[in-house]
C-alpha cells in the first residue's frame, strides 16, 4: 500500500473539552460531528490560483463510548459523516478525493496518550488511487467463512438465486455502471435494465453487502439510491442510511428491499 504517512493529533480549539460534557447530553453527538468538520477545514491546503484541496482519502474516527447506549447515540450521528464532509468541502470550494474512505470505531476506555477529557481521535492518511483500487479488488475477491445465498423475490434479474463467497456483493440496475468518480462498477446482482415498474425503482448503483471480518457478519450499505434501501426482519423495517459509513448488520432470513425490489439473504450451512 502506498502510504504517504499517517497523521494523528488531538482535536484542537477546545474540542476535547467540548466532548467531555456530561454523558447523556443529547447535543454531544452533534457537537462531535461539528468538531470533526472543523478539524477537516483545518486540513484543507491551498494549491494556487485560488484553489484548495483536501489531501487525504482515508479518515479514521475513534470515539470513546463506554456503553452500548453511548455507542448507539454516536453511531446514529456519524452514520452520514461522508456526505457531510463532502458538503463542507464543497462549501470551501475545495477539490475532493474521488474515493473517500471513513472508518468509525468505538473504544470503551481512553486510548494511550489521550488527554484526561478527550473523547475522540482522528487519523488521516493519503493512499494512491491505484492502491485504493487494488485493495478494493482484493477485498472483493477474498473468500468469507460461509457462503451466502441471495434469492430475488420481487423484481427481475438474470437469475433468481445467487450464491457468493466473496467479501463484497453489489446490487443495482444493469450490470455495468460508470460512477461519478470515473470508476467502473459491476453489479453482482443486476436487476434488468428494462421498463419493468419494479426494476425501475432500483438505482444503477443501489447498495452493497460487505463482510465485516472482525464481527464475522455481513453489513448492508446504501450507495446513494433515490428510492431507499431497507431490511425487513420479522415485523421490523430497518432503513439503511445513504452513504452511512457503518452500514446495518444483516442476518440469515432477512429481506433486503431496494426500492420496490426484494431479495432474501440466507447464510448457507
């Protein structure tokens, strides 16, 4: 991996003190997000001619959350962090990286070297685009411990039943799609690009499943669809936030909704 250096620093301008407010303060997660955006602003660099750039394409966020209640509050606030960062960079008339990877993790106790009142740490790295693409390919092709079966229940695709052992499974309308960044996307389950009223509700780049090796589970991500991505589990409907960095866990037997299309997710024994 081509890495031009990993930078780590504590948040400045009182952000550490800000995040040291009383546990349970409903405003705290919002203040955390605002503090992250301010830190992003500080890392924008002038490149001449009145132009600016954000020189990193990988951001790591570590948040102190001592229990599940705190983690859930922060998780909700950080679920759409990438579009908020991109919006802030646009406001700053700043050139953006084509691919921006954001990872969020939670720590139950302060990390070594943290200040007494520190609750968050950011790390930034710059990775060559070729290395990013190569890593994405490796992750896509790497096998998982159990094969999964996906059954198309509503809508029309090339097949009704699919089996996969790869880490990333992409859904969309049509097999190939050119993304805004210029990269080519191939959908593993491609709904037919025809005039079917159900298929038309599926975006060309709708969503993807990604295997989380640490948790040993698949998580569902919405890739910015217009008609939404949801999980139906028993009588519960779970909405997947567009561009959410953490996705939503899926379990065997869940129904995945893409617009009006439906796919059943099963883990094969």
